[in-house]
């Protein structure tokens, strides 16, 4: 609460606003793309999600842990970046896995 800061020294940070992915994008991602591909490939949803994000945006090798970690976190993607991920996964599923994903306007997403 701002009133509690009255008379105190404060730090203010300003950064450019970034639109997060929409609820509709999120519902399609988890309820259609990740769900179908996880079933097809035999993974759980979380593993499938992280594998797809890493495949799309690449990974960086972490020397300390010895792990390859995704270059991005999906929760930090803008609406535009998440749209790019959605478009990519439709093409990837079709060309690499021979799976046709219903597009967002074709799918019933609750």
C-alpha cells in the first residue's frame, strides 16, 4: 500500500509493458497442442511443454549443472512470441510427427 511508504525513501522501477499470452492462447496450448502431442509421444504434459519450448527457441548448455536449458520461459513470452510458438508447433507436429493439430479457430477450447 502506497500510504505505508509515506515519508520513506523508495525505489521506483519503470519498464516497457509487455502483453502476456492471452487466455485463449494458453487454453489452446495446454488443452490442444500439448495434450495431443503428449499423448502421441507418450510424455506427460509438463515434459512435452518444456521439450516443445526448447525445440522452438533453442537451448543453452549450463556448465554448472551440465544441463541444456531452454533459452526462454514460456511464461515470459509476449502475445506475439507465443503466437510464433503456436504457429511453429503446428508445422513441427505435421512435418516431424505426422500429427495434425487443430488450429485455434478449429478447436473447441474450454
